[in-house]
C-alpha cells in the first residue's frame, strides 16, 4: 500500500482562459490540477516524472490519512464534505484514470504500461 500523499496549496497559474492549481507534496513534487469537475480531478504531469514514482503519489491520494481531498476541495472553494472519486492524468502521451478500486501503485503502473505503445 502506498503512503498517504500529503500536499499544500502553492499557487494558481492563469493560462489564457484557464487556471491551473499548483500543489506541493511534502517530498517537494509539484502536482498541477487543471480541472476538478464532476468529482474528477485532472492532474498534469511534470516533465521527468517516472510512472513508478507518480503511481505512488496518485495511489497515496486515496489513502485514508491523505489530506489530498481536503486541500484540493478547499483550494477550489468547494465543501470539504464533497467527494472526488477519480483522478485522470496523462504521462508520456498515455491517459490513465484511477479510482479508489484501482488506487495501488501496481495497478496504476499496469494500466499505464498496458497503454504505452513502446510496450506492445
């Protein structure tokens, strides 16, 4: 099981007509959330991120002791009792969707490797 992902809100970056919410994990990794809609958080991966390390972070977001949900909802101005049930991310051109049932580093990596063209 992954360790809980702990984050703090860093800043908002305005791009044309959209906003990206930037959070920093306790290990210094930046998480850029480009969208939170219909209980789905979309995370933009930063350059140089490996699927293995990113899978640990994403899985940790679903850990019971993680503050990811409360920090995310507070930054977006939403009720902290609201739910988020899914995380979408794209890494190396491969889109992956993670929910509580698939929130282990192994399952996340497996989904990514199964979709990554280099491994087929």
